[in-house]
C-alpha cells in the first residue's frame, strides 16, 4: 500500500461525505474551546511545523494565548463531534485535504476567509490547491497548508544492476509513461530475481485517477466512477499485477523493511511527504535513494488546510495568525521540519529547500517535486468522492491481495457504488 501517515486510503462510509456539520449555530460562541484571550488550535501530529507553532505562540503572545492541541485518533470524527455538540469548539481547526470536499456543503459553519481579506493572498499559492477550499457559493473554508506531489522513489544502484536508467533525469525521461515504467519493472524482475518495482496495486489505481481531471462524482451530483478515467486506472493496476510487478509483502512489516534494505523493493510511487516515512522506516538505506518524475504525469496525494470556526471570538486575529504561519517562509520551514510540501511556489527557490539531501545521495529533490506541484491536473472534488471511491479501492484490494477475479471485483464495486449513490442521492 501507499505509505500514508495521513491515513489517505482508509475505508468507511461513515467517515465520508454522509456526515454533515449541522447543529452549530452560525456565530455561536458558547461554549467553545477558548475563553478570554485564549485561542485554541486543533491539528494532528505532523500536521504543522513544531517550530512554526512555537514561533506563532511567541509572536502573538501579547494579544492571545495560543493553545495548540494535537488531536490523536480519527481527527475528523472528533472535530465533527465537537462541532455538532457545540462544546469546546476550537477557534482554528486543521482540515485534512482528503476530507475538505465533505466540509464544503457546510461552509456556513466556518468563517468565510474572503471576508477577512483572503483574496489578496491568492496569487501566492498554487491555484489548484487554493480552489479546493472554495465552496459552491464562493466562500472560502480553509487556507492552504501543504500538498503532496507524487514522485518515483528508487534505488539507483539496483536500477543500474538491472541495466535500467539510474540517473534521475534519465529515469524521468525513459520511464515517463506507464508502459515504459511497467517494461522497466519486467526487466528489473528478470535481472534482479525477487525484486518488484511496485509495492502495491492500489497506488497505481489512486495515482492514475489523480492524474486525470475527473474523480468519482461530478458537479451535477452524478456518479462518474464507472467512466473511462476510472476504468483505465483500474485496468492499469490489474495489468501491473498480472505482469508480476507488484510485491505481496505487507508494508510496515519487518519483511518489508528487510526487502527494502536488500534492494528487493527498490522502487515506490508516493507523495512528497513519503520521503519522511522512508527515512524513518529504513534509515540504513541513507544515500541509496533518488527521486524522479511519476510515470504518466503529475499527481497529488494529500495536503491540508487551516479553517476558522464560527465559534472563534477573534476571527481577524486568527486570520492574521494563519496567514503568517502559512506564508512562504514558514511553509519552507514546514518542509524542513515535517516534510510538509509547500503550497507556496515562492518557497521552492529558497536556499533551505535547495540544499542537497544526503539521504537521497545529495540530490536536490525540489527539482522534481516543485515542477510536479505546479502542474497538478485540476479536478472537481465532490463531498461524495470518498464514499463512492471506497468500494472501488476495497475491491481492488480483494483482487490483488485475495486473488478475486478482477472483472467480478469491478462488477461488485460498481454494484456497491450504485447502492451508496442511491443512499446519498447521487444519480448514475
């Protein structure tokens, strides 16, 4: 599976678009998470740079007492419980990117950041990222934190042994398409017995869908997960499995760590933030990795936002704090501290992000991630996307993990999607 410290591929209809934020009265301020000069910020571990949070606390100490609280467990569920219960509501709340679309129908429960002057900052951020936080009525629910451009992580020594291109520019050029990538995987398997170019099939499905300009539900509330862009992504993941390119070793296990260290899992497709996971999971491979472009074109996984709830007593001050914490300088710091890839293109040229990374053999990885982040395809994200992608992801797992016939898995996925669509009032 994709390395995923943000839990991007978790399943479950309950945590998806079916839940709403009803119950929080607009402008409600009692009771909330803040009293007097206190200002409460909710986020999750790794969601913000520790240094930036600490610096914000010191910078605004004369005006507010910032209480930054890391919420463990299923973050979205806890935030929704707090909002609907109208008790201990944070002034500022992190919103995970994969959940953002499900908050937009209830935009009136958050402060419209345009009313605080957000538009004057728009040209400093990636346009596609900014637009993800805009509701249908034009209100702005969240301010961009990070994004997750996808890259090809690989071990050049193993690629060279297999007779494959091994310099980043060559890998990007010669493995630019999915077919070229798959052919390289077959050569790798022949030349280095026991090796695989992919760690799972679901990553191929998810990344491929995100390379298109459509998702699972369109603006007219019509299910489009049965259309060519999803079916092509599904068939691509099935093909990778049938060609023997996908490892069956479970990620996060000792066997996975051992295989990676031995060069048997020398390649993975994942987001920019996965660099931190690789460094943490297989530290003994330091210097043995490089980064190249994702085959098939740019794709994004993850990335988050900060929002101001209607319960906030000082929205102007909260907005001032947010815009400072998420400016180009502090987003660069977030990448250094927590591998939060900046949504501010100005950051990409900063010296601290242009330093060679010893873990990646001295490569300046920004040369890969930066251009990819700028070119992410723009797609409409529906509040119902998670609910209607879950059966497809589940059936893909049933295929490549359990060996289910892929055509039956697809039919079963579509049948489940239609039932869920009926429940949600989505046409098909």
